[in-house]
């Protein structure tokens, strides 16, 4: 049926480096405003969350803003963007891992399906940082001169409210003489000059503990989470730093199996819990954090890829299930898009005068492939221009609904 190619549609998807994608796709004025509004609504009901607005943070791991709330805002904005259609396979660093395409699609879908739970996670995962924050500065530094050397002579290393306020006051004064700098540049320059680091020893365990049970419940109530998702919220909060410790430096099948065991012990479905944990890690350690070292800003993606490769090796059958589920979901999505683009099977068969038989299946498989693959050549004889136009519309819809 398809003779020599007569018409080709070239509409290749552009990719962006992760830092650019965050700024251009996620941290738009629209999504930032939505995130700030949501944060304030929750903080007004949960005083423990409000403390994140006055809890300092620093390089090397957090130059996205002066307080913990800045990272939370980035996480919430990114959830809004992805729910709206921002795609992870527009990110250059992700596209390069072609062998992880199914996993990255699944990660994106998890964020959409669990948006409310992940918004709750963004609000609670660092809720104990205010009560665990401490400072350090090396000997001879300006930070030490200001009193920010490690509190080794005190019974507790935790910073006082006065010390936190002093840090933010110094940063504000520094900003007054460096108003030409962006926020990350300001944070980096301040760190280079004062060498003050902020730490939060044990904040994950404390945030998942009894001291913050009521706060977690209040956040869960705000997002109307069912009981299983409340258990998941505590699980993700408790172990979010372990994930970074386990997977930042390399793959680790044993640690992945440990995380599976922990999820099962908590009474959670292992597959679902680990999918959510990966989504939480993506939001927290990549878009929720901007790192800085030796004059360079960067987003940390190692834990994401190492987690996924560890999963492949620890549970190879899970990848097969993931691919099968992704194909099922994509076929359903394609059918809906083809209906909207006047490319339903009935319309295609009528246009091309395809009779009953195996050829009908072949024709529709080709239509599916053309929507997915922008570089694929289109040839339907004299019907090519008409079908090519509808394929173009379908491709736009396909991109709007995800990163395909």
C-alpha cells in the first residue's frame, strides 16, 4: 500500500539542559505564583511549615534561595508544570539515557497521578529542618569571625533563632551591595566570602517521628490524602536522605532491595511506594535543589539514574512489567488523541478505503508509529497531505499530554 515516500513531516522536539528546563518550563511566573499561593495556604494552617520561611540554607547544596521554603516552592511549581504537560524527555540529561526512556516516562506519569501526595511531601519532607539547623565555618573564615564556627562547646549543635536571624541579616546586608546578582549568584558569592554552611543533622528521621505527627496529619488533611497515602508520606519523609546516601555515588542493588523491604514492612505496596519515592527524590534533589561548587551551578541527577539502574538489576521482571504497562497506557492515550485528530480507525479506513482484514491493523500501527516518531516518513499516496496534517495535530496533542 505504501509506495515510495512522497511527503515527510520533520518536527523534531527540542531538548534543554536541566537547569534551563527548570527555569523555562517549571519556574515560570504562572507556576511559581501557584506554588507560592499553595505554600502560603498550607503554612497558614501548619505553623511548623511556616518556619521553613525563616530557616536558612546555604551552598554547596542549596543556592536556589536563602531559606528552606525556596526549595519547596520549586518543587511545587514543578509539580504544577508537569501536571500541565511539561515533559521530562525534553531534558537533555534524561534524553541521553535512551535505555531509561520507559522509566522516565513512568516517573513523569507518577508525578501526574500522585500530584496531591507529592505536593504534601514537598510541604513536610523538610519540616524538621528548623529544629535541627546548625552552622559551621572553617577556622580563619569570615563566617568564624561572625560566630558561625561549629558549636562544639555547646550541649547541642542546633542553632538558636537569634543565630538564624543573624545569618539572614548578613545575607541581606551582602545583597545590598551586590544587587546586580541573581539569587543563586548571590548565594554563591556570599558562601565564597563567608564560608558558612548550614546543616540539618537527622531532620528526615525527626520529621517522620512523633514530634511532627500532628503537622503531617494537618498537611495530609489539607490535601485530603487517604490513609495509605499518609503512611506513604511518612515513609518518603523518613527515608528521603537515605536514598541520596545510597544512590548518589553509584548503583546499589542491595540498598534497592532494602528500600523494597522497608516499604513492605510499612504495609505499602512495594512497587507503588518505590515509584513514589523516586518521584519524591526527583522533585527534592534535582528541581528542589540547586548546587554550587568551584564557581559552577549544577543540578544533581546521579541518584535518579543510579536508582533506576539498581532497580533494573535488582528486579529485572519489574522493568518488563513497567514496559508492558507503559505500552498499554500509551496505546490508550494514542486512541484518545487520534479521535480528537480525526484519525480514529473508522475515519482512517474510510479515507484510505481499507477493507476488513489484517491490513487494517497494519495501517493503524503505522499511524501510531507516525504520531510517536516525528522523523518517520509519511506516505499514503494521494491522501498523504490530508493525513500528514492530522498527524501533525496528533503530535501536538501527544506532546501536550506528556514527554513522548
